[in-house]
């Protein structure tokens, strides 16, 4: 059994399979990922703004899998040969390629930021998808504050202190709220020559939380506007060293444009000659079987699977990926033991969006919460979803420390990293 992808879907499927097969079925499970850690993405905005330590939301895959007997390889998957049941992979620091055979293949390679949507994004914008992105964003924001404190030119200072997030979905809205708290609530106290009204925050998106209940989206928009965050409905047209150009011709001068406006399926998956949806996801049935590829399954961001309740495709979210990983493991074990497989049938639990400053919005199957109750619920739920007891303790300790002490505002660069 070969699983490719070290996100929620891939790691969950590997661990659940190993648990169910232990001592009962002679199944060899191999997990391949281009990174040797699992990232808890729901807390990425907190890591980017220092509310939790970045290393506390990443967890090494080898200890997680090794305890269950899952073989792990840190490799990039370059191509998949469906006809010959093999894939080609290599390590990031080696030119040597390795062919890996499989009997059954589970595709959980995830998605990447779609930087090709608008000219200049790849060259001049920061992305918000990986653990390294969180560190880079935090360093860049602090670096811009340092530069702004050293200039007397109002126009230059304004450009340095303008922070733009493109994309007003869950990730963009959450990140913008966290940036507002970091810049105007924390950093500004350490720069006597700067004032909070010098910081400009711009969220670009046609609608705030477009897939969220209308009243919660309206509450979120009200909260952002009350904090002085500008909401720009015009479409992004170009990113340049000067800032963000909008479709109506206006320019938002900035040296910090963060792109959260869309993702694209991993290119290895998009290159497969198999039936896909418009967004590149592979069409699968209720048993995660990929159309036209026997023995191949897809999960998470790679799977276009219909929700039997809403009749729409399941969204590419962590809660869906987790359940899909567990369900596929159960189905495979049932198939191997001759039992009847149960089709995947998961009703979405709802959604929660933290807005920093101890407020959030939540919609839990019709139960709508806002403010502190939603924020406390978000903290509790996601703390319990962390993969290990040690990780939960570390994150709770980070939150507790922040209640009594100032947040660390150190800029930690690695060797070879230069300020922009």
C-alpha cells in the first residue's frame, strides 16, 4: 500500500490503516511526502503572527508513523505511471531518482497556491500555505516595521506599513485579522516614532467569507471595518515591486502583498490523464476510487467527491480530509477481509473562523456563535485535534504565556535570508 502526501488525508489514512491491520493483515504501508513533518494548518495564522511558536504546529512524521510500523520516505513525487503501477520520486537534495512499485496507490498530495492567476504573484507576493510561509510573513512584517522606523519620508513610510492580503475566504480573513492584532496591537508599542494610524491594512476580495452563513459573514465584515481594515472589492490585476494593481486601474502601494486567493491541485495529479473537475481534482466515487484507474484512490484536495447530503462536492478542508482518510482505511480493510464496504457519508460539522482579539465566528450545523464564545470554542476544538498530547501541551502553554506576557517580536532569519 503506497500513500503519497503528508497532509491531513495522507497521514490519517496511513495511521488508521496501520492501526486496523496490526496483527491481523500482512499489509506493508509506505508513506511518501516531500517534507518530513505534518503541518496543522488551522493554526497557521497564529504561527505567522507569533501567537503560537511555528514549530509547535508542525509534527515530525517519522515518530508518528514509526510507532505504527509505517515506512516513510521524504521524497518528491515527479511522475506516476498508472499502467506499470509505479511512480518516480527523488529526495530534495539528490538528483538520484527512485522507482517505487505499488499494488494500491492513495493520492493525497494536496494543493499549492495558484500563483499563476495574476501576473507578478510568483515573483512579488508572499504565499500562505506552508510552515515556511508563516515564518517568512512574520519576519517580513517585522522587517518592514524596522525600516519604517528609520525613514522620515511619509510616502515611503506609508508604503512600508501597508499590508495587503488578497483573498477574503477563510485563510485570508483569518490572516488579516491576525495581522491587525500583530501590527496595531503589539508591534506598534515597540516603535515610538510610529503610530497605529500609520498602519494600513487592505483585504482584497469580492465578498467576505463567501461560503459562510450570511449573518456570520456580515458580522465578520463589521468586525474588520471596526478595526480599521479596508475591504477592497475590486479584482487583483497585477503584483509588482510597487504593490498591488487593481482591475479598475488603482494601485495600492505596498511592499507586503500576501496571496491567499486560490489553490491549484498538485501538478503530479493534474498531469494524470484521468477524468477531473474544472479545478483539477480527480473524480472519485463513494469509495474514493479514481475513475479509469483501478487500484488508485484519491483523498482531500486531490478528490472531487460528491456530498450525498448537499449534492455538491465536498470542500477541500481539514475536517473532510480527516474523515476521508479514516473512511478509506476502513473500506480497504473491509475489502481485504471480504466484508461489505460502507460508502463515505459525512455530514459537514460546520465551520469556525478565528478573528483574533478573542473573537471568532462559528456555524455548527445551524448553531451560530460570534464573539468570545465562538473564539473559546475554536481554541478548545482545535487544541483537542492536535495529533499528540505533547503538541497540545505546547500550544496551550503558548496561549497561556501570551495571557500574561508580551508576544515575542524577534525577527529570526536563517543564513542567506536577506531583508526585502
